[in-house]
């Protein structure tokens, strides 16, 4: 049975513009009284990671992937026209001009509104990430079965 007040968002991308879109939808849905779950997987884990460059227990290939796709909300690139960071700086300038909150503020707002953050354990293992690599806002570390259980009960499911 569908829960008409439930939204599930798979955050697959670790790019700034897609993360902003994900949180815009999540915050809007939460403000409308909907239950919102965000499932961060593969590159989307970068959105909720601390962005540490420490090697830790990671294998060399895992550490190198982390170096190439450094995480943390403040380090995300644009999916188009990043231009070695120039496009990102321009986007952030426009966001400030038009009073759009930075991603970090959107993450905080989502947490305040009760949005649940779920990190994919399978993707974490592949990338050599541990629970301590993530921001405090992450509620649970779960597998795809948990996501599917939530998604099958909701009526809005998005993949961003």
C-alpha cells in the first residue's frame, strides 16, 4: 500500500547542482509535511561525507578514488561547466545574489525538518568508507533492501 505522504530520493551523484536539486526537493516535500528519506549511494556519498583525504584502512585504489572525487558538501563540482572551479564559484555567487542557501545550509534545514539520511553500506565498502567518514546528519547505514522497502511504500521516488 502506498504512503501518499512519503518521498524517497536516491542521491547517486556527487555533483553540486544535482545535490542542490535533491535537497531543494527534499526540503520542499518536508515543508509540505511529507516523510522524506534520502538514500546516498556511490558518488552521492560524497555529499554527506566529511571529505577527509586520510588513507586510513583504504586500499590504494579506494584511496585514489577518494582523491579524485573528494567529498564534503563544500568540495563538490558542477556536473556541467565547472571550468576548474570557475563555474562553481559563479554558481555560488549567483546563489548568494538570489538568496538561495548554500548546500551546507540545505543539509541542516533538511535535518531540522526530519529528513532521514541513509548511506549505502555496499557503496561504502566498495569505496573504503566507514561510518566515521560521514557527517553527523547521517541517520543510518543501510543496504539496498532498506531503500527498496521505503521506496515500495511511497508514491514519490526519485533518482538524482
